[in-house]
């Protein structure tokens, strides 16, 4: 399981597709360029939010990360320690709880920080990092911008080839 494939890649791909289509339309129609780009931007954010919530991307991500963390804890024979992603809002920070001595706490933080999809592990539920939905929206916007760049390059090539009328 990799965080890129399980959560961020679908949001990035949706942004890439919307950016390419919006760019192809916007770069050919000068009068409606701003409207089309704004609509593409809003559609990208809406698809990222849909992927996070109703389409279940965040739930699948949470299940995969927490299952992997439980397997790591089982390997190190720590059955009373629990590992959960920080909720409210959901983030990639893993919160550990349970009985452990000083060495175990430090070592478990190091081990759990290496679990794919976890940004950081900690023992207390202190303020979490950026919410997962914002990270997903950021990935979608990166895809949108890359799609716009690809559409711009296609439009430049079309304009360059249009001058040759043999």
C-alpha cells in the first residue's frame, strides 16, 4: 500500500483530466477563457472533495494505514498499544495509545512514522498537521495545473502547424 496510489493518485488524475479539457477549451476561446478556467478550478476542487468523502477515498486510506500499523504492532508484540489516524479533521498523523515504557514509546514513534501513508506518529493527540482533504485538493490542483500546461503545449503546437499551408 502506498499513499500515492491509494489516495492521492485518483485526485491528481481527476485534476489532470479536468485541466487538460478546460485548457483545450479555454486556449481556443479567448472571450470565455476566464469562465472556463474558473469552472475547471471549481470542478477540480469538487471532484477532490467527492473523492475524499462520498466516493470513500479517505475511508479506504484510513483502513489501509491503520491495518498496516496494527500489523507492525503485532510483529513487535505490542497488543495493548493502539494506532489510529488523527480525526477531527482527518490527517495523516498517527496517534498511538497504550502502555509502553520510554524506550518503547520512542522506538514505536520511529517505526510508525515509516508506515506508508503516515506523515508523523506521536503519543498525544496534539494539533494535527494539514487535513487530508486539503492535501488531496492540493494534489488535484497540481494535476489541474499540469493538465493546463499540457493543453497549452498542444495549443502552441496547433498554432505553429497552422502557419504551414502547403
